[in-house]
C-alpha cells in the first residue's frame, strides 16, 4: 500500500458496467520526501478507482494490482489501483540528518 495525494478527477464517457457508481481520481504517489513537502518526492500521476469520496489535495492510501482487485472478490473488476482509505493525518519520523541539522540550528 502507498500514500498518494489526489491532484484531479477523471471523466469517462463510457466505462465497464462493473465500474459504474464510483469516481476516478488522478493522484501522485508520495515518498517520505514528498510527505515532507519536497517536490522530488512526488512520482508520476496515475488513475485510481475511488469509492471513498476523496477530493483534490486529500491524502489517500492506495492498494495496487491484485490487492486492489481483491477488494471486490468474488466479482472480477478491471482495476489496477484502488483508494482504500482517506488519511486524516500522516506522521513522518524525522531522519537522523534532519535531526542533526535542527540541533545544529538550535545552538
């Protein structure tokens, strides 16, 4: 599972009947650097199936591949990425180099 930020919506003119009723979001996967706000920590955007109602700017937990499709078992749904949760808060531990820099600045 990965953490991603929703950056937009997808509008479909036609879709597979099994996919009706949900929304599609465009999101970017965030590394720990991305979660700290660094642009280098943002990956390529991709499309995610969303039944949770995420909006732009929301952090979400994303299941991918077979894990995403397993959410619909026994039905077979043609998806590769699924919004499993909307995240209210994400705590990122400080790295040792960040801690050393902060301690040096405090002196």
